[in-house]
């Protein structure tokens, strides 16, 4: 069984989490328990669900956890847009984070489809 840390999608997702933590350090203090917390938790949830799913006994359960990760990633994308629109996140940094999120989304979708495929 492959460790979750060896999965390319987990590795890329982990980098995204780190990038989001760094990007949110400059958000207004008033957002610490609002947008900052929600964005960070959603980003962490992506990689945590990948990790948890990789240890599930059935492909169905694994695929379900990957789908939860996809949902958390959609939340990240929504919160990144809001951060940009509120001018908490510069457009160039938003563009980089959004591109990374899109990359992770494609990787997650591919892995989920592979896991769901009949054997």
C-alpha cells in the first residue's frame, strides 16, 4: 500500500496549504477568526481527506474521501476569490494560488476516477 505522502496529489495539495498559510499571514487582524481560519481549515481538509481516504479499506470509502477533498478544494477556491475581491490578496498571488488549486482539482478528479473504476 502506498503511503499518502507518496501521492503526487497530496504533495501538491500540501504545498498549496503552505502557500495559503503564508498568504493569509498578511490578512487584516480582524479576519483571523473569520476568513483566515476558514480558508486555512478548508485547505488543510483537502490533504487530510486524501490522507484519511488512502487508509480506508474499500475503494468506495477511498473515493468518498477524495470527493470530500474535492468539496473542500471548491471551498478554498471560493474563499480565495472572496479574499481577492476584498483586496486582502493581491491579484498576482490570487492567480498563482488559483492555478495551484486548479492543478490539485484535476489531480484529485483523476485519482478519484481511478479509484472508482471497476477492477
